[in-house]
């Protein structure tokens, strides 16, 4: 790997041209690089920070995978350890990604950020980077599904003495001042961080949203193993009526901690955690919550139980031998006296587990929808030569995860190789006097320059 300082205007990459430039050196960018390497396509990976940095630098200390290790399936590099049904902890995951990179030596330049991208009329991409201007015939954007921490603006109205962190900045309980902690959001991060603080002996308030939950184990196996057998992870986005809604769905909360178990917010409440409905605002110095706690808990349980129903049906239909298991019964229910407001005076810290957004403003091509999300078909945009990789549900459930990003990278690599072949053919035809744009289906290329 090449390391550059990446200072503004640094000339190290100035004038470089590659067949493919991949932006982002996380698991998606590296998977892309592996697939291009296997096809002998010359390319460069630009990484603004360091390989595996997202896992190492933006997760809390007790973080571990929610997906079992056997689902780590980077191209040609399955989970190498001896605990396939376990859940790697933060540093092990980062090491897995780093080892993957070491296994094939990708042309990664670290410390370099892509700051601009446009395609000229001849079909060449011009990338502005912190190490100079680079050109490419194809660009793969693999900048991550969770880029920009989102914090609602009501945060500005909280008293200054309260320490506020986004979930990506949270590390452990000791990092917070003494006193109660409010965690806002009960998706995967919020639920796990609330548990982490609860186990550390903190008094935790949790503003519970509408995220669903899933049981860790059912009828003797990890639910992920059942869903895998049932074909859920092979389902593609075009099998759903509302692809946008599927892509935006919150992840189900569950944990891999201590070998894996459920996250049952009702059990936390029984054991002293203060549960509230959604945080709706900060008014007149008070934190305001919606009266939707009961609904949100019921919804999370209903989703979890409906997944068990599907597993039961699968077992009945296939005759698989499986243990019997009693269904969940709630261990706590919110009372009528559920508080709709809270005095922030007793709160020492707020953790905003309120999600992430994207920032693609550096891409100057019209490939986004009205919400600023990339428009694509399995990562292929309508701008010839521009691709995305690693988006949530780009093609399957695993697309934005360690399990499915490799298959999407293989797909894009095949597309790139096919487009290069077509482009060469087009150059020949062009040189021979046949107009390139009369070839049927030639939307992937232009004949502007001869490709080596
Ligand atoms: C809290 C949390 C828990 C998760 N748990 C799991 C799990 O249990 N199992 C699972 O399979 N997945 C999980 N994921 C999802 C997913 O695997 C991770 O988000 C993973 O980091 C995505 O890899 P990526 O390569 O697509 O993106 P990232 O890892 O985000 O990598 C993108 C890279 O691009 C770089 N970059 C961004 N912009 C630029 C630019 N302009 N120029 C140059 N470089 C740039 C960044 O520095 C970064 O290194 C989880 C995600 C989160 C947030």
C-alpha cells in the first residue's frame, strides 16, 4: 500500500490515469480491488484515512458483529478463524479487513480524499483529489453506507453542560461524565450502546423508536442460520414491490455480545433502565417524548415473533428436525404513568444514535434521486462508467455488509471488463470508419480515447 500525506494540492498523483479508480478503501473498495486484480484490470484505490479505519475508529470498545462470523465472505477470503458461529469483536473485524488487503496487495493510496468528480464529453472521468488531479475510464464509489453522523437540530437547545456525542463517537461509559445518560434511538447502535452503559452500572434513559427486533436464537439455531436456509439472503431488491422502502428500513436490533443474545428492552426496563417514547423536542427547557413507547415495544416484538412464524412454517414444510421452543412473553409493560417529559438537569450526557447520511456533493454527475440518493441498478448508474458499491440493499440484504459486498463487486468487475472489451471493439470500428454510436447497446462507452 502506498501512503501519502494527502495535503491540499500535493502533487503525488497529479496527471495519473487508470482504467479504474475506486474511491474508498473499506471492505467494499478492497473487494472491488480484489475482483479487478483477478481480472488484471489496472486500477487505483483512494482512501482518505486508513484501511479498516471505519471499524477501528468509529465503533465503541465492546462492539462486536451482529452477523455471525461465517457470514464474513469477502472475495476469496472467507472468515479464517475457528469460531464461525461466533461474533468477532471490533479489533478482530478490523484485522480481518486488513488481512484481506494484505492477502492480495491492492494498489491503495491512503491519506488521499477524492474531492471532485466529473466526466468529460469524451467519457473520461476527472477526479480532483488532495494529492492532485487523476483521470480514469471508470470510477467505483465505495465510500461507505454510513458516512455522515446525523444529529437532529433539537440538540442545539440542550443545556451546554450536557456532553453530547453521536453513536460513532461513543467508546465506553468511562468517557462520559458521572450521572444519567440519555440514549436517543433504539436501532442497532442505540440498543447496544444503551445495553453497554446499563451493564457498566449507569442509569440509562432510552428514547425508543420504531426499529424492529429479531431474536438471536430460535428452535436451537441462530436466526441468521434459519434465514439463510430459507433463502432470505438470496432475495434480490427487484423481488420487492417498494425497493426504496426496503432500502430505508431500520436494521433489527439484536447483539453478538458474549456469544450472542437477544436485546430485550423490556428486560432492561425491568432491571432499572428508563424507557421513553420517541424524543420529539426540547421545549421550555424540558425533553419531550411521544406517547408511543407501548406501540414501539409491541411492534418490535411483533416483528420478532413474525420471523419466528416464518421459521416455524419452514420447519413444518421441510420436515427439518428442530427443538421446540416456547414463544416470547413480555417481561415488562409500560404503565399509564409513562412520563412524556424529562428535566435535562439530571442528564450528564446524551448519545445520539440517530443514524447516518451520505455526502456525495463531490460527485458532479446527475445520478441522484430527489432525496440525493444514488440511482442505480445493482450499482450501475446511467452515467456510463460510474458505479456505486456497498450501498444498503444495493442488490441483496448483504450488499452493505461483509456477506454480500463481494458478489456485487464481482458483478461490477464483470461489467467493467465487458465495457472495456466493447470499447476496444468500438475503437476498431471507429478507426475503420463505422460510427461508434450505431452499435446496438453501446451505452457503456464512447470512443474518445484508445484504451490500452
Ligand atoms: C454500528 C454498525 C454496525 C455494523 N454491524 C455490521 C455487522 O454486524 N455485520 C456486517 O456485515 N456489517 C455491519 N455493518 C455494516 C457494514 O459492514 C459497515 O458499515 C462497513 O464499514 C461498510 O464497509 P464499506 O467499505 O462499504 O464502507 P466503510 O467501511 O465506511 O468504508 C468507506 C471508506 O471510504 C473512505 N472514504 C469516504 N469518502 C472518501 C473520499 N471522498 N475519498 C477517499 N476516501 C473516502 C472512508 O474513509 C472509508 O474508509 C455495521 C455498520 C455499523 C455502522
